[in-house]
C-alpha cells in the first residue's frame, strides 16, 4: 500500500515538472500514466526529468561552410552590412559613412563567427576575423567583452555564448 502512495506521489511530482516543460507533452505523459502504472524509483524519475529538460534545448546546427567564403569583420549596419568597419583608435568606424560601433556590431560579428565557424575563438582568430592588427588591442577588446575563457597566455581561448549575448542586447 505504501508503495502505491509513493508511486502516486512520484507521478504527481513528475507531472508538475512536465507542466513546466510543455503542455503537449503533459497530455501525452498523462495518457501514458493512466494506461500504465509507473514503476520508477525516485532516482530514475529524476534521471528521466533531466533527460526531458536536456531534450528541450536545441543543439547548434552543423554547417559545412567554406571558411574562406564567410564575410569577415564588423560590418556596418547603416551600409546594409556591405562594408567592413575599420578598427581605429580603439573603436570600429565605417570608412564609407563614418558610423562608430558602440559594441553591438562587434557582438553580432562574434555571434556570426560562433554560428558559422566555431563557438571558441583565440586572440589570433579574433584578430583575423575582425581585422585588427594589434595583439594588445584585441586582448583589450576581448577582456572588455567579458567572454568566458579557458587557458592562459598563448593557450587562452574564449567561449562565445550567444544566449548570454542575446540577454545583454
């Protein structure tokens, strides 16, 4: 008798968590619970819940893109993203319309890099992609962007977190 009460509690707990994930999924799971008696331990239930939550997140699509065909750099928004901005005295300036980037276009360029090439970027790859010659200027920009990183000195690489950037824009 105590086992049946525990199973009902587990099913109730599970359904409360499922409601947070998806209402369509809730209907399906409820119908399964009515059709079959759940026989899950608490540990198995938590494991299943973790799996369902992991399935909710969409994996980054893998593109087979020739990196040489990707338009590099911080692209000017006022010029319909046709002109690569130049880095001059600590900021990106469009050579055609003289618009100055306030940081959003740089973040957008990094997000493009993340989606099309790789979610990790080194100082060298960053300089190559955005068109900065100075190692030190690139280091200052990367530090200012406050990207999570791993490694030290020459082995340091920065993680481009698109979700975090979307929250900051």
